[in-house]
C-alpha cells in the first residue's frame, strides 16, 4: 500500500506535531492521577504516520510514558532529550541487525522528535498510559529549548517550529 491508501484505510488526519494520526482506542477504565484531578482513561492508542510530504514529528513532550510500535514503511529516527539534557538517538524499523528497534519507550517528561529520512512513509502505533490528553502535551518553543538546552540547539533546532 502507498501512503494515500493507508491514510484513507486508517482514517488518518493531520496531527499538530506533524504527520498523520488516528485515535484507535481509549480505555473505558479510568484512573485519577491525584485526588484533585479529573478521571483519565487508563490507556489510549493511535496510529501515527510520517510521510515524505510531512516527514517531521516536531519536538514535544508528554507527561505520560509512550510506547511506540513499528508497523511498516521506512525507518523513523527519534531524537529524545532527557530532562538532564542528555540526547539519545534511536531508530524504529525492521533492520534489527543494524540496531533498529521494533518498539521504543519514551518516558513522560522527555522531549522527542521523529523524522522520516527516506522513503514514502513510516507507520507506527503508540500506546499511552495514562491515556493521552492534549493538556498533557507541550510543543517546543525556540526560546524555551535554547534556554533549557543551549548545548543541543544546533542538533534539535530543525525540529522546533
């Protein structure tokens, strides 16, 4: 299948981080993160796809842990900035002999960006626990990243809108 067929079959829509997504699951089970918080679904999941015409998932962070599962297409490169300023690079893809991974865990509180460097598309799923809420996600702003991680700016600047 090509990217247009997948976008249609999976009902993918443009995502504010870049690429395309479709929410596929929200648990009916609820959890409360603190006594004064609203109930949250225990787990949510999406399809997420980067394409040659939308190849970057821009730098952002989430409060919840996220597990990424590779499905197909071309490999996706991840930059993960840990709260201590350590930069980690990972690749989701099928070539395990070259160090690619089929799944990747990004802990809540880490900044991450994703890029499709070659090919027409890369397709993954993400599972988020507690379930994803837009209030829990922060898109990177230039001033914030420059101030917090000045030593990384040259490496991450292209992933900040």
